[in-house]
C-alpha cells in the first residue's frame, strides 16, 4: 500500500506540531523570586500536589500535540492506495467493463435475474469516471459484442446501454472477450483498468485463466448466490443414429440435477401429434436418462422435442432434435487402398439399403454428404474433415495405411494415450493367422449365433497391421487374432471402428468367403448405435449460423430458414473449391429450424441451449485470471480501488476523540 498526498505544498504544516511543545516550555520558564515573611505553608502544599500535576501536564502535552498533528494531516488529505497504482489528478484512466450477458445470467434470484444485478453493478463501476477518462462496455456473448469500437468519453451513453441491456441464450466466450478488452487497452496511456461483472460459472470461467496481463488493474465483481439450483435437459441422442424406414428408433434424453437435493420431474416428448410423459427422479448432482420409442414408416425428417417442468432457470427446460429417416444409407468410401475399397464398394452395391460412393478428402463437409464413412488405406493426413464427421456422430470404419502414426487415432478420439508417436507397422508372420470372437462379438454379430448364417471367424490371413491399443483408450475388440492382436476394434469415445482385416488377395481369402457380405452389412448397421459419450446429433447452439452443404444449382434467393416460432432467416451462398454451402446469419433462439426451397421444406436443423450454461456453480477462485486481481463485493467499491481510501475523515474523527479526551483530563485535573 502507498500513501499519496494530493496537497504536497501543505506538508510544511507538519512543523506546527511543535507549537504545543513551545507553549509548554514557555510555561515552565522560571518566574521572578519574591520573598515573603513565611512561605513554609505554601511550599508544603506544592510538594503534596507536584506528584499529580506533573503527569497531568505531560498527558495534556501529548494530547494537544497529537491534536495538532491530526488536524494538519486532515488538511493534507492523504489517500491510501494499492502499491503500483498510478495516481494524481492529471492521470488519464481507461476503463473497460465486461458484463456477462450469457444464458446463465437469466437465473432468477428473488425478484430479479443475475443479469439485472450485473448491469446495476456495472453502472456503479462507471459512476466515478472523471471528465477526459475513457471507457467502453463489452457484452459477454458468443461472440462478445462491444458498445464502442474503441474506448470513448461518453460514459452517459454506456450507462444508458446498461439500462437497455438484454440477456441472450448463448454460451459465454470468455477468451474472446478478454482478448478484445486487452487489445482495446494495449495502446492506452495512463491507468488501464478492466472490470469483470459476472456469475463466473466454473464450467466457462476456468478456460479464461491467465488471459489478462499483470500491468492492467483488474477488478472482479461476482453476482449471484451460490450455487443456484437447476434441473436441465442437457442432451438428446438416439439409436440408430441414421434409422432406415420402418426401423424402430429409441430416443434418449439426459436430465441433469445441478443441486444438492434430489429432484423429481415430468419429462414430456412431443413428436407430431404424439405426446408421451415420463416421471424421473434425479439424485443430487447426478444425471438420469429417459428413453422413448419412436418409429417412422417412410423416409423423411422426424422433428421431436422434449420438455421439462418449469423452474427458476427456464432456458434449459426444452430440447429439440430432427431425426433423418432414410430409405438408403449414403456410404462414403475413401479409396486410399484401392483393392480393399473395391471389395467394400462391390459388396455394398449388392445391399438394397446401401448407397456407396467413392470420395476424396478435398475440404468438403462430409457430415452433410454421407451417413457412414469407410476409410481404406488412410494415413491420417488432413484429419480435420474426418474429425468433424466423428463429432457429428457419423459412424466411421478406418483401415489405416501401413506406417500410420498412433497419434492420428489419438487425435480422432480426442485422447492422449501417453505413448510415443510410433506407427502401425505391417507384419507378415511365418504362420497363417486366424480369427476368434472378441468381447464385443455378440453385440455386432449376434445373427451368426449358432452357426446357421456362417462363421465370421473363418478365413486365413498372411499379413496385418501390428500395433497396441492402451487399456485407457476404452476400446472393445469385436474380432481379434488368436494371439490377441485386434482385428476389429470399436472405441467408446467416438463412433470409430478400427479395421485390421487386409482384403488384398495376396494376404487374405476373407473377402471371397460367403460370410463376407452379411458380416459387412451387420458391421455397418450396428455402427449406427450412438455412443453415450458423443455429442448431440445434428445440433448447434444459439449465436451460431445455420449451415448446410447443398447442390450448387440452388439459388440463395429461393432458400429460407424458418423457426418454429415463425421467424424467417435469409440464406447466403458460399462457395469453396469443391463444395457449395449455404448459411444464415447467427440465430439467437433455441428451437427447430426448417430449411425451405420455394416454400417447400426439405431439411431441419435443431438449435439447443448450451449445456455448459446449465451448471450454475461459481468458480472457486475467479481472481486467478490475472495477477493481483481484486474481488469487489459491490461495483461502487471500484472507486476505492481507483482513487484509494481518503483518510481525512478518519483523521477528523480521531481529532474529535482527542479533544474529548483532553477535555476530560483537564476537568479531572481541575478537580484536584
């Protein structure tokens, strides 16, 4: 802490502290001597009272000197400030205030929402701005939105914007907001301040740690009580992920309880004219899953929605999905190893529900073009397109090329196996290789139980890929070699199946056996089972644009996207090297959005509330985002951090106390 004197020219007044001492010394000067006939009686009285008078005089001297000192310090008006703070009337200040307008701020506490409280606190932060100071306001959304493009002097306008602010249903993008604020402060002179007003959700805020430079004075104003009870619908998924017409579908809804007491809720499904209700008990801080059975007799889209009972946080009580029922599965085959790809393609052409097509990794959006992917001889190059498809729950079967690094599999699965970046090496053992059933055999190849439909383990192999899958990869072997090496392995993290069954005629006779066609069909059909750890299928969040890859012959002016509330969004055309896609402006409301061509619907997109906003618990240490960040109980305390603590009122109170004590001492001495 530092002490700053706004009136340094008055420091010389401290010398006046010596006035009481001079008066005391002058009063002690020896008086003239006068001789009386008899002073023995008076001397006797002085000797008796001197023991009392001398201490009393000393105490009065100390009190009066202290009184002078306090009065002088009061006129000097010292200010107590934090170390390193720039002070002075001539120092310009630039203040950026980030106000959280993300979805979690809509939580109701008493008569107002957290967002209303945050706007009031932000207005208090801006209250003490002086003429010439610069400021700006950034709404924390996705993406964040500043009021001014750069800091300005019109603080009145910013306070008006706070009164008119609107909550959003978007997630909080803290990293972008902090980068934007730091960039605005970078070239500003004088004192630079950043104030953050938010509920500081742990699920969002932890990603923003260490984003603020230490030379920016950072203040944090938390709003909202802890923790905030909430029950949320966090995810919809279904199996099979891409159902065929007349195939039964099971829809699952995850219901999470973000509170420390069990909750019982009614969960309602709406699918066309159908309405079905389930009661579910969710333990404290746990998740429950509700299942509904659906079916569609014809290809097309099946829009569904699930709803929960109202609570203090209504935004996450609804969830939407659009299930695409198809007559044939569009299967994309990457022909990196041509012979294997050829066997796959010819076999699938014999299946009435399969529509195979060869493709290249050329930047196209695979998740909009295909329902399943088969990668033959892919070495892990250009993995972003495959990763995007896996994130959208597109089942993928991958036969790696020899020498493919295991890091490629880690990247696709979003895992870190802690292994060296070795490769999947090709080996040709001296002995013929044979297959046996693995742990997941019954789940995939149950149709072959009893041997009436053939035996998937028949066949001989003269070569294979050699690699090791660690136990923490959560992989299940459907088929394996007799020595334990995986032949078909599935992963729980994402719908990825690793194929280690060479089909080249020089290394295997498996593709020529009668069982090959039903084996391939069962493998593809079973791969559509949605993995419990994967993301919601075909869903986006508020604040994002709706995008769809469509034929280049379509015109943007013929397309429109319509929300289930009746709102209409225009569509813009975008072209890449190998693809044409169409996109809307960012949408702000959850719901089902219908794509129409000349007013004829042809596709749906579900927009759902971001689950990350449903957990209302606060980060335990929000001040860790910046060195020496100051946590304020209220926005008006920002003025104390900015200006320091004015000490003259304390000196005035202390001076009044000294006057009272001095009067009491003088009165007591007068009695003697």
